[in-house]
């Protein structure tokens, strides 16, 4: 009987994919294309596990999947638009609200590059499904009184938060003229973030926690990793903590399944 595998590289993942079984661990984030992500479903059926979890990896690359899975934590009137029929149904619902402007988020775009502001739902409809706004995408109202807080949580080792402001652009992204203001999380906010992480099986995460006026907190987005511009933590310390969290998990895995073999 072979030892349990701990897969550490994409090369090893591809080489041993068909023989992976319960007790094996994928300890790498395979750079799968969109059409390849169902491979994670196959591995889950085979009771193969991953660190970070397969679910957290999938959520990190898909904003529409985040809405499907984490919708209960997000602002009201947040929708996944799959096609024109879905959009027409949502337009009927939104027509009964006071909102005039809307935001769309492309499924796999980051750094604010896939976020667009629309002056009406008809504008969204006219471009939906084109190169300008390909399906699927996330649709939600444009909340003018929105407060955006970036939260970094690295297991139980480290956390910090800072509010992101940009007076020149509705996008709060710091890379495009925004600034970071230190923010002190209270117990309830930290609890909210950890509940979101638990639902998505994130061992560490970057979360965008938002308030709409006095309502909230809500989840904007979540990712395993993200930019730390504006954060107090340095890149070196950040990467060190991630590595320590990973090493602790692998050591615990060795205790659970023995013998193990690290496969590169």
C-alpha cells in the first residue's frame, strides 16, 4: 500500500490526479482554467481534500459563485446574471425599488478592473452578453453612502482592517487613487468575518466588509489572497505567516494520516 500523498506542485497534481484517494491532500492551488474546475468536484467525491480548501479556491476566482454561496452575507438586491432571461426577471424586481444606478462585476476580474457603473438597467440590458459585459456577471444597486473596509485575517495569527476611500473614483481600490485609513474592528465585526470564512472554508482571507449608511456589516467580496497596499503588515511578514499556517496544517495532516509522502 502506497503512503498518503501530499501534493505540493501543479506538476504532481496533474501526474497523480487519477490515483488520488481519501487521505491524500492537495497542498497547492492548481491554476485551473474555468472549464477545468469541475476536477475539484471529482476529487471531492473521491474524498480527497485540499489546503486551502477546494471551495475557498473556487470562491476566490469567481465573483458569481461567491454570490451563489455567500449571498446571505451580501447587501440586498445582489444578483447573479447568467443570461438575458435572468436579467429580465431581475429588472422586474429592481423596477419596484428606488435605485437608479447600478454596478456590475465581471466574474473573474480583479483590482476593480471588472467593475462598471451604469446609469440605468436599460443600459445594462443593452450591453449584457457583449464583449463589454459578458455573461455571467454580478448585478447590484449603486450604493452612494457605502463604506468599504478591507479586512485581512490570517488564521488565528494575525488580523487587521483599514477603510478604503477614494474621492476621485467610485471604486474604492487603493491602486487607483484611493487611500487607507486604519480601522479598528469590534468583536461583532470580527465574528461576522470569521463566520463568512467558515462558510467558505477559508483558512485565511482578504474580505471587503461594507456598510450602507448605518446598515451592515455586509460582505462585498472575499479572496484567499489580495493586495496589501495600505496594510500595516509587510509582504515578508505576510508570506511568513501564510507559510507557518500551512506548515501547521501539514504537520497535523501527518498525524492524522500516516505514512505520508510529499510529492513534488
